[in-house]
RNA sequence: GCGUCCUUAGCUCAGUGGUAGAGCGCUUCAUUCACAUUGAAGAGGUCAUAGGUUCGAUCCCUAUAGGACGCACCA
């Protein structure tokens, strides 16, 4: 063995060795007789990284954790499949490319036109994809690349369109004119989950529409009051009881408005004056109130955030500017009763950070409170709403979320869930499979026959296609989920063999975006849960606990770490000390520390190899036989070594079964360094130096066995170095498919 | 407002109902020895605070303080 462990040479060579072996593909394992086709299946689908650039430490952590589960399952003899893929990430990718083009060429997407722009986005996505694939392999992830998927490829497009059509036919997808979250910066609608609240100071103004109006109201957005069609008070508020039901005409800064006084539970008595001006067109809450009280809707702001109300003071002005003008006008008219500074949470778009302008728009929605009949699977025939299905999937313990505390968070989210707006006014993504011709509307997988059909120009929320991921990657809708194909090899039988997935592993930050949506799609379309377990990992932060970001300059790049200290060390640094669901603070020192572990392991192997007795170096088969014979005849100390490591194996298996990877890795680390190296080898050193030939051979045999056992247990965590050392002691064998 | 998590060695964090652990850092010593990307020894902790349960609490319960976060509201 080389005296120095050459990380980069070994990791590159082993990566290629695995890839050439084809053993990441379960069908190859079956063909070669390594895996029993009727063995228990174990399937994980990789959360597809966005094609917006490169992998970061969060991805590396995800890959490490999943690879541990997958390699462990494979070594246990399970029929193991881990499917790779990437996500087109519609809005994220589009806005990234838009930004780049604007910076480099000073053009926006409309200057280029839809086709040319999409060409550019696709080129960028392809480049990102290639980088991501390279990086993923570099981390040692044992993914079956022959089954690689992309959320925007042809096969997934069929899945998306099929899902859309089915849900439309079930009455779960509808097109409705509703007040939606409009992002004026990104020029698109977004869903409730894509909103990020930012705390800001605002001026709360208490005023009357005009001198004759009986009730004063409070608002931070006086410019929207042109659109008011009601004033709402709480039903139990004695101050306003007498007014409820009356209607008034008022002159608001020169514009005639008609206002009805209503009572509604949504009003808080203690806020402001306890009376609220209802602006149905520019507030989701107000819009809901308007629905309840049958109020008219008056739009006064457009998609660009400009005032459309025909009032000479503000027409054509930006909302913020109009706010100042209206405030000034109210002052002039002596209508303001109070002005106070308050802090409020402003809704902004997650991607663009533009301030959300609620607007009434015609959009596509998924209705979450409508009862429908499930058509397939285990849940066939049940009449439930999507909300109920999502809830019972977890409440009935069919889907187990780890750590458990996230189940409460999940339920809490479902309770507050509104209809999901799925249409986006961006270009990159799955175009909505709806075509119109005059009054006619067609929903289908393929464009309708005949002239004059126009496809809806909008695209779908990226999470719509991600929601199908657990089964769209397994061949749905082309292959059947059940029937005779179970147990048979080949990707065409994947759905029968690997659905539901065994585990879904992802970050806790996308439990709503993604985990919930997959449960929704799967229970609805498949009539079955998408996966049995959800394992949520924490976020990787810098050593001060801050998010890693370009602007802070605190990014630790997983590939740089892998090149410097090895993918093995990088993986270990992300596993040890990382309790499930807890954030990990990472520093380069940590990675370096685990690189030292690789060196230690290498030297342990080197020491053992150097002490190999000449007699047993004849052939590997003989050496195995010899080792076993020696071990059987071993001394008490030697027996203790072997029972100890057997006990350790029990412990490690237990931890792995319980998803306690951090405990398993920590114990192995401790055993190898502080027990095996520091105690056992130090003890045996003497015998190997001055013992009889017999003693030497026995000592060697025991050490070799301990080493091989350690390598096996370590393999899921540090696959490269363990594979390399294993080959030195067992030429021709592949550790990744050895039996656990 | 509702809820969750965190508070353990100088730093970053694991962990456990019964003499406290890791990495990095620090001190001293060792080195023709598998490994200086090392070994040995060591310093350093009333496990946030106050109550309670218990034979026994860092761990379970309650409250308090500080920090992080999620959800709802935010007129």
C-alpha cells in the first residue's frame, strides 16, 4: 500500500469503478445474481436540485444522508433503487436567466420574445444540469443514472398533463376570477407559500372618507380606499351596531364611492377604530369578506402597481406615490384623526422580493375543500376533500414524519390552507394543457385537432410537476402501479416494484412546498401515499449559524471541500453531530478533522497489510480460509475483540434502522480511532513483533477480520476509502454489494 | 396571538434518569515505531435560571430569561 492516501486519485478511480460496474441499477444487481428479485424493495427518489447553478452544502448533506440509507439497504440485500433527477424550477431559473441577460445585454425577456428567451433558458438549464450531475457523482452518491428524470422532460410532461386533465375532470382544478398574490416585479401570480413576510415600519392613518361619513377607519394604504365598497365592523361591537346594514355615498378625495356597513367576524374590535374599510379587489381577506357579503369589486391598481382609478390626483401614479398624495389631500380636507407609526409585515415575493399587490385575476386553482371520489388504489371509492386526504395520510400513520414534531407543523399548515393557485405568467415551465377556440375549451394531453385552437399562454407552478415526482419518475402514467409486473425487472415495472417509495428525505424548509404537495397529488391520483417515511434534515449554516450566501461571502463549497479533503470527509462532517431536523453549523476545520480520520483508517489498513504473514499471501481464497481457522482458535482477548465488534454492529444497525445516522457515524468514528487503532492495534503490535509464527498469524487474522468488518460498517458513510481498502484485502470483490 | 426548537468545555455542537462527550483550539511530553493529517498525558463544565417529581435530574414536569424559527393576523 502507498504510504500516503491519495484522496483525489482514489476517489476518482472508485467513482469510475462503481459507474462501470452498473451496480447502482437494481436490475443489473438482479441480473448478476447479487440481489434476489423478490427481495424487499427499497426506493428513494432524489429531491431534484434546481437547475439554477451548482450544488451547495445543503445538497451535499442531502446526498450524504440518502446515500447512507441507500448503501445500507443495498448491503442488506434489499432490491434498492435511488432515482436521480433535476428540477426546472420554473420561476427561479427564469428569473436567474432574466437577470443575467439584463446585466449582460440590457434586454428583458420581451425584447427577445418567447421562443428565443426559452432557448436561452434551456441552454442555461442544460449547463447547470451537467454541472450538477458531475458534482453529484463526485460526492459518491450511488444513484441509478440510467433512470435519470427531469421535471420538464417529455415523460414528465405527459405525467403533468395527465394529472392536470384527471384533476380537471374530477372537478378539482378550476379557472376562477379571484384576488391572487400578484408580484409586480416578476409580473406573475404566486402561491401563498411563495410569500415571505418582511417587517417594516408603516404609517397607520385614521380618517373618514368625507366629512359626512359616520365612521372613522384606519389603514396603512389610503390609496386603495378608492376601491372600498364596504366598511366592516365586528358583530358584537356596540359602538357601530346601529350602522350595520346602512349604505352611504361618500366623496373620497374627489371620487364618488358607495359604501355599505357590514358586520363580520374577521374584524378585530381592538385594532384602530374597530372599523375596517373593505377593499375587495386589493386584499385577499377583504375579497373573502366581499364573497360572504356579496359586495362588488372595484379594481383601482394594475399589474404594474399603478393607479387606474380615474381620479386626477393619482391616476397613473405608483401606489406608494399615490399614498403620499392621498394622505396630503386628506390632511388638506381635515379628515385625518390620527397618524401613527406601526410595524407591519409586508408580503413580498420569495424570488424577486417585490412587494405583493393583491389583484383580482382569472387564474387556475386546485380546490382543496371539494369532496370527490378517489378513482384508484387503496383509497379507491373514498369520498374526501384534498385537505382531508392530506391530513389522514399523516394522521393515520401511513406516512411517518421524522422528527415527529414536524407532524404538528404539517397539520397546522393544512388547517390554514387555501385553494392553490397553480398558474404562472412566466414562460419557462409546463404550459397549461388547456386550449380555447372562441367559447370552446379543451383540456387534454395533446393539442386538439383542427384549426384555431389557442393554448393558454400561462405555465404551471413548478411544484405541480414536483408534486408528481414520487411516481412520475417511476413511469406513471404509462405503467400500472399494481398487477402482474411486481417482482419483474426493468424500468417498465418500476411503479409496481417501487411505489410507494420507502423514504422521502429532504430539508424541513420545503415540507409545505413539496412534501405536502406530493401527498396531495399521490393520494388524489394514485389513491395511495407517495412514501412511507419522511426524514427531514436541517439546514447547513456557517460556523456562526448564518445562512450561507454570496453576499455574506461565507459559502463553503462542497466540491472545493471534496477536492481538498475528500468526499468522504465532507460527508462525515455533514453527518456527525447533525441530529435529525436540526441545523448543522459547518466550518472548514470540521471537514479537515474528518479528513484526518481517512488518513487514520488508511494507516490502520497499511499497518495490518504490512504484517501479513508470508504464508497467507499465497492466494486470497487461502487467506480467507486461514483467517477463519485462526479466528476460531483465537485467544480470549481475541474473542473479546470479535464479540465487541459484533455488539457494535448490532448497535450501528439499530441506529441506521432508526435514521440516527449521526449516532452511528459517531460511534464508528470512535471505535475505529480510539478502540481499534489506539487500543487493539497497540496491544497486538507486541505479538506481531515478537510472537511465534503461529501467534503472528492469529493476530493478523483477527486484525484483518476487524478491519473488514469496520470497512463494511463504515462503507455507507465513507464509501470511497472503504471500497479502496477492501479491494486491497479482497481483490475482485466489490464492497458496495457485500452483505451487511 | 398560537406553536416549535435551542441554551452542555474557549469556539461549533452531540448525548444520557445513576462517576459528563466529539471536532477544532490550548498546555506539557514523545518521534529511526502504521500514522506529526501522529501518539501519550493534561487544563478547561454547579449541562441558562428557579421550583417540582424521584433514592437519585444535565436529562422528565412547571415557570422565568435570552436566542432562533414556523404559522396566523397585520385594516
